[in-house]
């Protein structure tokens, strides 16, 4: 320990002599690096196949290192949760690797460790996923284990009860966390509790308590079918080897009849209500959790590229307007941002920050100012900067076999062509001042915002009303009216 401190002390002085060579400490640069023109990005060739049972294959050969990533994407998620059973899709996915085939949860974990592979399961609104990373040397054993998890889960009663209990505890803890309270209230107020997007994919305490092991088994039997799935394989395999691997592991998987899942567009009220401020009371909170926004767009929108650019300028990067104003200039928060969450149907647009309680009203004024200003034409240099930010950072999404598999998997629930990945930089490059302003005015309307602020009502309500920005109402964390004495 003493030697470590001595070394650290020596490194703190300058110049430092290491191996008889002087290291000159240079002064910090005050000039930010210039954003260069993005180099052409050549993505790997993508092959597609379909097995007789309906399982779609997406295969990418990557022979640099002997590893393989495999992702099984079920094209159904929390959107298919029955009424009153929110959280079923995610609980089903979480239980897949808690015992499968002939192994219980402990035996499965031991085998994963023995093979030194990565295996994870999960679900969102539009998909459920089993993903695996393996060296080529252990691939045959790894894919067999993955197939057990997806096709032969045991859903043991004790594991079901354990995960259900853990989730219930987590949901109870959420009720005292400002950011979680704001998230839930915002979704419910924009979409309504009856809409899938109006709830969290992990459900509520009540919906979780209502779930049974039979619910889980039924969900899995209904939706985990090869004709509702795509297997993405990326790594050190030829297309022929990958197809043979898929046939061995998943070729006997029986297809099934899939129930029709009706589209659930957002209610008309989601995008048309006049701006209102909703306070979710968290007594004595030191900070206020801001969520401002409303109805956004579906992933299939033709306005995808200009929206990406506009959001980058507004709140999608560290140097964005929101972060620069609220963090760098005003010091109200550690960070502020915005995003369009694009789903099968129109997902939400949301700007957000965690703000020191005493500056809640001041922060709201700044949020509104930036949301109004983004509707003006973007200056040419700011537009170019946002475009370069997106284009220059795009290549890092394809650095590893796992990255490539993840990018391909994200297209599957929306039925987008696989060529979408290769079109990104050109699409961003085509955005003009005019197209950016058009989408900003179309989708970002400060007069029709849902503003949720979770914080100490006693402190923030009088000052929020004094801003005169919008009417103020009090709601609980599910967006339900609170009766005030």
C-alpha cells in the first residue's frame, strides 16, 4: 500500500522520469476537436434463410475472431399482456433461464459457467429475446443449452414464486423513487392505463400478484413459436454452417397458430390536450423529476432521420441545448435530455431531467424556452454538428459480433428491411434545415405537452403556479387524480 501511494505521488508531479525518458505534461487544450467528414461505412453481407417450421434466419459471417453471437427474437412482448396481467411477458422471459431441459436453475448456471458463455433473456414491449455469446470451440454445447432455455423451460414453481416475490418487492421500492414515480405517471397520462404503453412492461404490484405459473406457461406456449421468431447468427461461421447449426438446435421446434394481436393506437386525447402540469407528490424530496412530452411516432415513420437530427440538437447529446442550458449554464441538474421512443405504434416523445427542488420553476421555464426555440430553423453549423455526431458515432454500433446481432435484432419487431442499417448515414446526411424545422413543428408543440414533475408538492406547487405556464393538477404515480382536502 505504501509503495502504491509513493508511485501515485510521483505521478502527480511533472516532469516524471520513467525508464529514463522524460514525460512532458502538456497544457490542456482549449479548442474542441473538429468533426470530420464521416468515412464510408461498409457493413457485412447479410444472408437470410427460412427453416421448414417457419423460423427465419439472419446470418452474418465475421471471421476475425473465433466467437459467435446468437439471438433468438420472439416478435411479441408486453404488448400481448392480457388485461390486468401487465408484466407477464417480462416475467416469462426472466423465468426461461431459471431451469430448462434436465437442469434446474443452479445446474443451468453451473453449465453456463463451465462453458464460459454469456446467456441472457428479456422482453420489452414488442419482443422477447434469448441471446447467447460463445467461442466457436464451445458453440455446439452452447447452442444446445440455448435451445433448452427457449424451447424446454421448466418454469419450476419455486423459481416462479421467487422471481414474483422479488419483482413485487422491487415495485414496492419504486413507489418511493421520484424518477420511477414520474416515469409511470407520464406514461399513464399520455396513453391511459388501459393502453399497453400506458403501463410499465414489468407491470404493477397488483398485476404481478395476480400472475400464476399457468399464466406464464400459457404465454410461452402461445407466442414462443418458430413462425413467430427470427434467429440472428453472427460470427465465425459460414452461412451453410450457421444454417446447419440452426436446424440441429431449432429444426424440431413445432410451429403454432398465433392469435391475432390487434393494433392498439394511442387514444386521440394523447396528442391533443392543452399543456398541463401534473405534480406527483414526493414529500421532502431534494429534487424534482421532470418528464415533459407527449405522443411521438412509430419506428416506421418516414420522418425518422430528421427527427433523429432534431432530437440530437435538442437533448440527444451532451452538447445538446437542454443539457447545455440546464446543466452547463444554469447548474440546475447533472444532466438533461430528450428522446423519441419509437415502437410499432406511436411511442412517446419525452424531455427529462432531475432538478434541484429549489429551481423547479426556473427549470420549467428553461425547458419551455428550449422546446419553443427548437421549432425555429436550426442554424447551419448546429445542423451540421448534429448530423456529424450521429454519423461519426454510428460505426461503433458494429464493433463486435454482439453489437451486430443487437442492431439486426432491433429491426425485427418492426418488419424493417435489413438494408435499413446500411442506409443510416445517407439518411442522416439528407436532412436539411427545412426538413428539420418541418418535423420539429409537427411533433414538438409546446402548447400540447404533458408535464409531469415528481417532487415535494408543498415546495414546488406555489412556484409552478406562479409561472403561469399551464394549469397545475395533482396526481398519483399512476396518473390518477388526487383528492386534496
